[in-house]
C-alpha cells in the first residue's frame, strides 16, 4: 500500500469509561475533520467498535488501492526490496 499513500483513522480509546472522559466526542470528530480522516471511539476491554475500526481501515486501504490503480497519471511505484514487517498503530 506504500504507493497509495498513508491511510489514517482517529480512534479514541477506553470509551467504556464515559465517567472518566477527557476528550468529548465532538472534539474527536472535529480533530478528525481537520485531518480529513474518520473518527471512532473504541474499547479493547469491552470490544466495542474494535472490529468496526479494523473493517473501516481495510475498506479505506482497498479504496486507496483502487484509486491508485485507476489513476493513469499517477507515477509508477518505485520497486524496493520487500519487507515482511507490518505496523498497525
């Protein structure tokens, strides 16, 4: 996916701790709009929205791949040595 460029999703964690909230949903959505990405609240403890975050990330990666393939004016990808590492942040 390097040739398609980075894909970002802003994820607020620990949404199950509503009483300890430090950032409002509105602030999260506003920051995501500013960066041009999607915003989700998730909780690993309760599994809330975890699958949804990853499903949307995959959808965005696929859309980026299709856009890159369809764009005839896009520069050809640079062939580099393939690495086997994958980083999900």
